[in-house]
C-alpha cells in the first residue's frame, strides 16, 4: 500500500490548481478530499460533462508493447476534450479513474499521468480527482471531463436545418494505420472561432470519432430525421489514406472516399451552418455538402450520379439520375 500512497502523492503534486484568475479558479477544491468542489459557472452558463472509457486491447495496446502509457494518457484526455470542443465549450476539470495492471503499475501510472498532464496543460484543465485501483487484468482508464458552456449556449447536434451548409475542420480517413488515432488534436480553439464568426448561424456540431458517414447521421437524426447530400469531390481525404491504402485506392475510385467516411478516429469537427453564413466560415473549414429534408444520406459524384451511403459503404444499386 505504501507504494500506492506514494503514487497518489506523486500524482497530486502534478495537479496543483494554477490560479484564481483563470477558469481553473472555478475548481475551488481539487485532489485531497472526498470530493472536488466546482463553483457555479458565471453568467448563467451550464457545466458540460462528458466521459469516455478506454480499454487495453480495444482502444490501445499497452500490454503488447505497441503504445506507451504516456500516449494512452494523452489520448484518454484528448478524446474527452474533443467532446467539449464539439459543443464549443471550454474544458475545465477532469476526474480520472484507472484500473492498473498489478505488474509494473508504478511505471504505467506515472506514464499515464505525464501524458494526461501534458494534454491537460495544453487546455488549462485541472486534474481534480480520481480513483486508482490495482488488479490482475489489463489497463482500463476512464476520464470524466467537465467544461464550461459558451455564454451564448452550447452548440447541440439537434440544431441542423434543411438547406444548411455542412463543413468539416480537416481531412479524414487513414487515422488507425498511421497512428494518428493515438494523437487526437481536439479542435477547441477552432470551435470557438466558429462560434465567434457565425454566432447563431452555427446550427449544429459534432466531433468525428466513428467516421463522418456515421457521425453525421447523429446530427441528422437528432435534428428531426433530416438527410444530407455530400459532394464526393469536396470531401477532404487525409493523405494517410493514400499512404496506407495505396493499392486499394489506386484500383477503386470510391475507395479513398469510403475510408474518409468510415475509418473514424479523426476527431475533426463536422458542423452545419445557415447558408447565408457560409461566406463567414474560417479558411480551414471545408464545405462538403448540404442538409436536406430527404431523410437519406447521399453522395453526389463528379459525373452527376448520386448514391446512397449506407453503413460501411455506397449502395451502387440505388443510384439516382442526375
Ligand atoms: Mg463526441
């Protein structure tokens, strides 16, 4: 037990609250008591809360020696930050629970803490509490992240309207074979830039964790069963797709797009914007299509064909005339 207490002290020394002048001042009490205490958010804003569990063998490979604990800690924090970004919020405080493999737990815990601390520092997040356990199983860790709602209100999935322009914050696909899936770059600043530029014309937003083709359906469903028409030539395909699936992409025109739509773990933002506001989109945003009232997700090709996008692929048998 002595090593566990020493470990907790070591972690605590790395989680000091920085100052009352920043958002971190909203964390009145951090690690060290039975609970952390957060003050009420200013200006009637709400707290955003999100949680994500990562398991060895499923979301990363630590026991096999593929991923270092620092990288795992960084990803565990970053995927939660990405969810706060998706609502245009600002991350403030994290609670971290870990089930550590008994063998070598000390080095794993320290590596995890360094990785989480590094990512938390990038976004001014306080590590406000957590729970450390040892067991004979593989590493499991859960991060709960609390963020501040923007003063004009969080951007929900449910606000899209027919005619809205759909845009993304960056190129998609090929994240897993390139290892980019372990190094998400949460788009907190970009989301806030969007909100500043667009105001109430920013209708809906989501972060892309499972792939555009699936995640955009969450927006369409939550917005009342809407559809979307994506332009195949406009969707930015990440260079990782060409680098890691060269043979497949060379022999099949649709293959690169299939990767962009379904690989997942891109952690870019996808958002829906009133058409009149599209010219106010920042330069890094790429317009990829339009929200429709069809209830279907379709892809329009350069030659005028339009095909349905079903889970995992294009339905070439149901192409529509131009
Ligand atoms: Mg999300």
